[in-house]
C-alpha cells in the first residue's frame, strides 16, 4: 500500500534527511520520499500496524501528522531531528 501523510514542523533538507533515514530503517516501509514544499512524506507499507509504527515514529522525531497535537516539546524534537539530519547529509 502507498500513502502520503501531511506533517507538521518540516522545515528543510535536514528534516527530510532524518525522516527519510529513520523511516527507511523500518521493516516493511519502502520508497520514502519527503516533499518539503507540501509538508508531506510518502512511502509504501505492508499493513496497518506498520502505518501506526510510522506515525508513532514521526511524532517521536517531532513531525506529527497535521491535525494532531503539536506541543512545544514536539516542536523542540523537530529542531533536534533537523540538526541531526543536517550533520548526516
């Protein structure tokens, strides 16, 4: 199955690099593509449990789905993820 999720706090290529790297490490997740212009991440996945895992990981990284809570601590996590992504470009 393929899906696209609109996410919050996506700022730059560093963010995209972290998201791509971390989601690609998950089993049953493939073809990860981050679109900074549209604040979205697209990927293919095998089952609903995998989709839940992806959404949970995005929150942990600081990039919750649009419509979900985006508290200060989540925003702070996105800055850390962004910085890590920039260092590993």
